[in-house]
C-alpha cells in the first residue's frame, strides 16, 4: 500500500491521542488554588484566635506540612497529585510530600537504611543548597558590615 506524505500525516493525526493540556491546566489551577485557599483560611483562623502575623504564618506552615505528610502516609496525596499534576506542587505541601514519600516507600528496608536514609533523596539537595547559600550570603553580609 502506497501512501502520500499528506495521507500519512492525516492518518497519524487521526490515531494520535487528543491533547488534555487544557483539562490538566484547569485541574492544576483549581487544586493548587484550593490548597492556597486552605492556607489563607487557616491564616485567618489563627489571626482570629489572637496570634500575631508571624506566629500565624508559622502555624499555617506547620498545619500544611502535617496535612501533606499525613495524606502522603495514607497514600491519598498521590491520588490527588495524579489528578491535579503540578497543582500539588504548591511549595510547602509539595516539599513535605517529597520528604515523606521516599520514607514511606523504603520503610521495608528498615529504619536506618530505609526510612532515614531515603527520606531526603529528593528533598536533600534542596535543603543542602538552600542552607549552603544562606550561610554564604550571611557571611558576605556579615563581612560587608565591616566596610
């Protein structure tokens, strides 16, 4: 069977799966926005309880990290991530998930070589470079105060 380039191109387009980009973007948007909305509601709630701005922010961070870790431990966060994609990468919840997920996955290898060793395989470089950069910046700032 001989096919022209145009016919082959038309056949490929008819067989190719349809793009789900718009649906994926909308899911990421509303799930990520819902996580942020939850954070804002928690912040308002802690402020209403009498906490100052800084302490309220800390309490919200702790609550979002705890919720993300619990959902990861119960394998719910993975289902949400499959549905929402990048929407679950809202920094604090995504970072908590990246620490807890390997720890849960490798727990069968024991506490030391499994959970503890694998806990920071994904998040470890972020922590190392973040701490290192802040130390270097702090030293540069400290030295600049003498001049």
